C-alpha cells in the first residue's frame, strides 16, 4: 500500500532542482548550470561545485516537486525510515508542508516515534507528546511577536520596557545603558561612580573588588621576582661558562 494521499502538492511555481548522486552515497541538490563530456557544474545554496562524471552514479532532473512525488511513489507502505529520510530531504529543499505531512504519516504508523515528534516541534510534557503551543501554554507562557515568553516578560514589553542584562529598563533609558551608564539607587550614574560606590577599584582596565585587585598585584609582583631570579641564574651560568672556556683556552 502506498501513501497516495501525500502526493497532493501545493499549486505554486515549481522549484527547479537536479539531484546528483555521487559514489559513496552522497547527494548534491542544486541546478546544473554547465555540463560537458567530463564534468557537470551544479549551483547550490552553498555555491558552485564542479564534479567529474566518473564520480557520478546518476542524476535526477526536474523540479523538486516532481522529484518528491516520484520518490514518494516509490516508497513502500510502512517504510518509516523511508518517510523520515524523504521528509528531511523535502525540508532541505524548501518543501516544508510536504515534509510535515510525511512526519505526521510516520506518527500514524508509530505514535511514539521520537524523531518524527522532534521534527514536528513536539515536546514532552508529563510523559506525553504535545505540540509546542500546548507545552508553553501549560508553563504559563504566551506568544509575543513570534516568541514564547513568560507572561510577566510580555507585560513588561507591552509597557515599554526592554531587557538589559538582568534588569528591565525603559526604551528611553536604553541609550544611557549603551553609553556605559549604570543604575544606582534609582538614578543613572557613570561606570566609575557606580563601581566606586560598590567599593571596587580599577586594575588593568577592569573593575573588581579591592581584595581581588590586591591578590592580583601580589601575584604579579611574585611573578616579576621569579623572572628576575631566573634571569640572574642564567647570567651566572653564562659567566661560569665563559670563564671555563677562557681557562680551557689558556691551558692549551
């Protein structure tokens, strides 16, 4: 039995494509723009590829809709892997509706198929598969400008606030924030005023607690002293080596 119902396609302009099957099982989908006795040049979304004909197993020519319909017709009823693979291919060439139909067909045969659920955007909620909408609504989220957000966040956005780091600020305050100003006790102050009020100090271009700055200074001082000691050690070795060479030359 074949899934004839899935052969229904949208009435839209055909997407022209050629599918080049290369040795090793690889395929390249695009449009052949050049061809001679030895090579074909195929244009894809990623650019143009020049392929030697010795590497080509076969070429499927036509629109992606025609190729899709042909491949669907060749599928055996109950071929879950075949439906999944064809669904992924359909999605990769822009046939989103056809892809979704195939994934739904898989769920008709295997209601718990995790791959098909994932491709349809389904989520697990209390041990069962639900749609993305059901999942987020159960968590108290609402859809705002194409995104699922907590209800409190949407209320803030609708009231004219924007997210800045871990806090909400008004849109008119955004420019102040972008210039480096910070909020301190309800008013905007410079970065320096903000950190000094918190007892921070600036060390090597970074604001940090004074205790940490002191630790870094001590480590830096210790590192410099170790380097000096190492240099002195190398210099002493160098002097000894020179003296030994001089003594050897003098005794010859």
